[in-house]
């Protein structure tokens, strides 16, 4: 059985100068002592019942998840309740959790995960000067500044009953649902505050680039996108989901980008597109639920490329998006991607925990119909004309903002700024049709002047 308690609070709720404090609060609750138990005692209590308590913090949402076999429901719930209502938040646990979070930022994100670094760099670019600009991990300077009292105060401000969405799934005793609701209702205090009012994202009409200079990088990570004013409650959302699936469904070969960049040319491992913010759940291929946002973006992710092919691949991806928007999708292609999505998206809901998470997201967005049910109903009604009109309302390739992680940042910046040709050679044989198309791609104009390309050293990012 699964408990999920989500709060409409995330890193966008971090006070200025204390970026990362909301995640610290959540991790200190889930990864510290609670009630009468120290962290070590709590861990020992969970072990024999195979219970797990975790937290995940996004820009606008934090979710606490508890999972256990129903035979241990009461004993586990007592521990889960204490984590939420009576966390110790001790100085000792704080030091350990803060060190872990700093390492996740400095050692893991900056040094060892160029793919995620590129995604976070893109968000810092798209949302420059906005509460979404920094990752949930925060910034190195803020983590050095924050103290345990700051973390306790942030918990009291944002993890409040009025911001909560609670759920339980599985073969649970019926009274437990009411206990959960009643207990979470106790999270009220004079310190509780409402959600932060978000400013509009920067209005960028022309392409711009952020290149994160990382001397030790062996490849080039690329993410690109732009904010869109479409969330799941918008009538246009289902059509944009199909567009993203056609262009690059996450880790599936149906996507045009995957076929052209990996399949036909073997340039990298994968190429994907998203109609909203996407976080992969663990080692699955599916989206993590309860990462809802009040503002969304459309994005393309090119998994790391060899430096000599990065410029070509950027051109190819932007050209494919532009051709799709300008040329539209015909009936045959719509039928193909709709048939795929109708079946594949059902896999998102395989477990009771995931079904619960998606149902809670429906509540967050104020959507009456269930996620998959609403998508399928809307997809059935789509025609090429309505889908293409929707796509052209929201997707503007000229507004693409591009983030790269690269060792030779200056060389990449110069190539992009001058629109120099990007010739390509292959390590294996490709078709004559591909070679013919390449002659257009190598000179495809991106029109990004040097003053719209910024280079930032990796150790100064976040």
C-alpha cells in the first residue's frame, strides 16, 4: 500500500538567498529522526516491515511517499505520521543532510551528470530572474549560508494543511484514510503562508544560447525549449502531448528525432521531446507523478553528442521542429502516433502508487476526468487541422532557448554565431537519402548572433 502527501510548495518557495531550503526541509523530515526515534532508530524500525519513506521536491510541489505491506499498516503509519507531524530536525541530522545535498549539487550534478546539468541550465536560461531558475538542490552559496533554524522555519511556512493533497492506495484498512486526512489537517500554524505569486517567464522572441564550459566534458549535452502557457487543464494539452510523442516520445523509437539522429545517423543514444516538464521515475521510461507546475515549457533533449557532431545535431533538431510546425502532421501520421499513444500511455498507470499520483495531479490541476481517460477522449476528436492549428499557436521554433554543456565552449559559440557549415562524417555506412538531406542540414541557418550566446564556467552555475 502507498501513502502520498503532496504540498503545493517546492523550490519556487525558497526565500531569496536561501535557495535549496525547501528540499533541505523535506529531506530532513524524510531522512532524519521523528517523534521519539532518532534517524538510526527510525531506519531500524522500518527495516523489518520493508517500509520506505521518501520525499521528492520539484519547483511547485513536494511529495512525501510511504510504502509498506498492508500487514504492517498501523505500525508503519505511526512512523509516517511522525515524519510529517513531529520531525526532530536535529542539528546533527541537519549537518548530514546538508552535506548530502551539497554533494548532490557540486559532485553529482556539476561533475558527474552532464545530461541533468544541461536540463537545469536550460531552466536557468528560460526562467532567468524567476523562482524556477535554480534547481531544487539550491545553490552552493545558499547551502553554505543556511542553518537548521532556517530549515525549521521553512517547513512551518510551506508544509501546511491548506497546501496539501493527500492520498492512499492499495488494500488498506478503511479507517486509515480518515486518519490520514485528520492528521494532516493538524499542520496549521501562524507561520503558514500562501503560495508565492509567480511572475511571467521572460518573454524571449529570438533564439539564445547558454554554453556551460566544463573542461573535463567528453561530449556535448544539449537541451532546448521555451515556456508555453499550457498546463494539463488546458484544452490544447492533449494535442501537444501527441505532438511531443511524434517528435520524440521519451526513450521510444516512434519519435522523429530518435529516428533521424540516432536511428539513421547513429549520433547519440536518444533524442526526445516533452510537452511539459518531465522527470523520469527511477530506471523506468515513465514520468514521475507529483512534479506538477503552475508554469510549463516545451523542450527537446538531445542526449550527449560527440563534440564534432553537436552543431550538426542542433541544426537537425531545430530543422525537424520547424518543418513539423510549418508543414504540419497529415492524417496518416496522426493515426500512427495516436494508435501508439493510446496503448503506450496506459503503461503510465501500471501500479496503484502511480495511479494515485496521477489522480492527485488531476486534483492539483482541477481536472475532472482521469488523466488517461481525458487524453484518449481528446485524441479521438483530433483532426490534422485542429492538431496543426494547436501546434502553431504554441510552438515557435524562433523562440528556442538552447543550453549546452561542452569542453570547448568558445569553439561551439563561434560555430553557432557564424552559422559556419557543420560537415559530418559517419563511422558506418548511411543511405544515399540521408547523405542528400545532410547537404541541406550542414548549412541550415540558425541565426543566433554572438551577443545572444553566453558562456558560463560550470563552477559558477548554481
